[in-house]
C-alpha cells in the first residue's frame, strides 16, 4: 500500500463528501450514499491496486481516516453531539469505503 497516496485519496473523498453533505443536508442521505459509492468506485479505478491485500488495506485506511476526520471536524468542531452524527447512512458509507476497494480493486487487470 502506498501510504501517502492512500491518505491523499482518503482525504479527497472526505473533502468531496463534506461538500456534498453540507449542500444536501441530512434529508437526502441516500443520495449522498449513492454519490459516495460512485466516488469510491472512481477512486478505485484510478488507484491501480496491485493485489487484493493492498485494496483491502487501502479501504481500511480510507475508512479509518474518514472516521477520524468526521469525529474531529463534524462531531467535535461543529458540536454535532457525540453519537448523533453516526446514522445508518454514515456507518454504511464507512463499510462501502472498505467493501468497494476490496471487491472492485481486487479484480484482475487485463494485460494488453
């Protein structure tokens, strides 16, 4: 796993989802979830994983980074309450950060 690249992609995902979440609000969490899954899929396609293990570890790194950033920026800084922020859609978003790289990134690349 390329740690710097993984952290950069994870921060990029957080930044995009922060803007989407700020613009759409909680009422359309399903739309945010679908957009987030699409963004993760695009990130996986750009990342070029070399192994299944790398894709799973990178997904875990993305999820942990997003959990930490959500907690520090949204829960603590905006005083959004301790656990009130962690709705079903937020938790599912963390799961997708691991599952999509594990499933999509693990597919063998075509040799040209």
